[in-house]
């Protein structure tokens, strides 16, 4: 069981759980258009067993049951994402009313259960028609995204508790265009530079669009990995600082300071679009809170390859099913650093935190003590940061359900609720029941 209880936190501290559309909804339903994830998954070698999100958890048809689980856990908020291709099958132009109707029903179902709807507009599933036009490399994508924002938030924005444009810009830019691990699966430094800049331009455009619609409580959500040098050498220190600049500082600094770190510009500046500096007035559109997605740290060593000249090496700490080290201290450090260097008194929300484990059903139950220990350790660090004056206002567990884990298919289970991907039966895990007890105390 958890050792924390709700009364350890202030009354305005909010607990929630998070999901994303392509990972749970079932993209083949409801008139959704194809996405670049469908194409990426259909390409041999990209995804485990070439699995895709066509059915996923069938949340499209089972959302009432799933929201019951959120409410019964005693959670305050449900963080969900919208599918651009479900609403605009071609990314632009004709609206799929069936898609808008779905998010309308989903929103009302949250409110009916007393849950605060916390929307993320984009969680990595770009309409294929826009990918055909260059996707995140195309400077027009900021306008396209602004138009999508107007359509979807014009329908449900009046009922949102909070909204953020884009989940984890590093994954959209670097992981997908430099490392090639996610759709569109590129390994191209020029594409990377443009995607990383355009994703921030799209973020700012969406913030301005939502402000114009009268929406409030708008934020930005970034992912973070603490960078630990492999040794005490100057080269390892520099490599870790460069990793930190690429992964953690680039997007924060763009949104909150209107500039990019020199350690990133040394590699990307020749490839950024002409006039990129002129976009910062849009990129820095003021937000009301900052979201931190945190799971792990990376141990970084230098190498002799071209920029960024670094390797991720195996670390000594216990690891999750993803092979990620468990390092709660990193969350504590990021909460302090983000407030001190970037956001000041702005509320910070841990918008994702959780772990994958190879959970098995035994006699109708799923024991997952490692997940309970993981969550407790990170909540302890949040409490410590709060006691030291860091304005942390919320915590969201990733994820409600076992789901489609992108290039890793359906193997890695992050859920508080087990999903049998043959029958789609939901079974709450021990961590779910422990959370329910802690939050109702």
C-alpha cells in the first residue's frame, strides 16, 4: 500500500491519470483519417510485430467504463488527448462531425462523473495528408495546427479545466526526426532542426488561438530526463550538458526565455529555417502553468562521432520494464531547477510519471508492488519540493490503461488497469486499489 494520503497534500493539489488518443481509442473507428503512425507501423522493422493503434483499447466504445474507473479511484482529473486526424481526416478542410461528437460525449461524461477534463491537443499522431506535405518540417504546420485548435476547442474548449497544445516536443522533434524511433522515422539533422522549431511555433500559435476563444488555464508540457555524466572527465561533463540542452533546456528556454541554448545551436543553427529568431514572440505566448513528464535519467558518455558526440550508456540503478533507471531524485531536481531558472511562481504540474512492468493476472488479481514503490518514491520527492517552496500543484499517473506503447507495441504495460488485448477486459491492478485507498483517506 501507499504510505501517503490525500491530506498530506494541500486541498488545491490535484491528482489525475493520463492517456493519449492513438494509444487507447481505436483509430479505425469513427471516421478518423490515416496518420503517419499507421504508415510507420506498417513498415517492417519499425514496431514490435508491426502492431498499430487500429483497435488499441477500444476506448472509443468503452470510454464510459474507463471513466468510471478514473472516478472510482478518487482522482480529480483526467488528462486525455485529441486526435487531429479524427477531427480533420485530411488534417485540413472537411470536418469529421463524428469525431467532434465523440470528444463532446467524452467531455460531458467526465463532467458527469465530477472529473476535471485536462486536454492535450496533440500526442504524436499527425494526419498522413500533412505528413505527405513535410509534416513538422513544413513551416505551414503552425497555421494548420492553429486551425485544428480552433475547430476542436471551438467545440469542447468551453468545458476544459486545462489545456496544453503538444505533448513532449522532444519526442515530436528529436526522437522522431533525428533518432528515427517514432513516426515519421527520419534520421536527418535538417529535418530535426525544423521540426524542433516548428513544434514550438505551433505550440505558441495554439496558445494564442485558445486565448482568442476565451480559454483559460493553458499550459505547456515537456518531457525531462536527468543527464548524469558517465565519469568526472571534462568530456563527459560536456556531453551530459549537451544532452541536457537538447532534451531538457531547448524547449523550456524557447517557451519561457525566447532563445535556444548555445550547446544546441552549435549543431542545429545551420539547419534552422530562415528568420527563425522572428518566431519567438509567438513561441513565448504566456502560459498559466508548466507540465513536467518525468520517468528516468540517462548516463551520458562522450564519443568521437559528429555532433552531438555522445552515447547513452547503461546505468547501475534498478530499471523498469522499459530498461529505464528508477531515479526519483531527478524529478526533485527538475522541479527546483525549472522554477528557479524558467518559471518562477508559475504552477508546476507533474503531467506524467509512472512505470512499465510485466504485469500478469494471477487468480484474477495483478500484484504490482514495484509500481507502488515507484509512485510513492516520486510523490515523496514532490512533497519535499513543495515543503521547500516549489509551487507543485498536481500529479498525473501514466497511465490509466495498459495501451499501445508506440514502437514497442503492446508489450510494455504502464497501466493502473490491466487490459487483456485479446478480450479487452479491464482489471484494476493492486496499484489502482492502493491509490484508491490513499486518495479516499
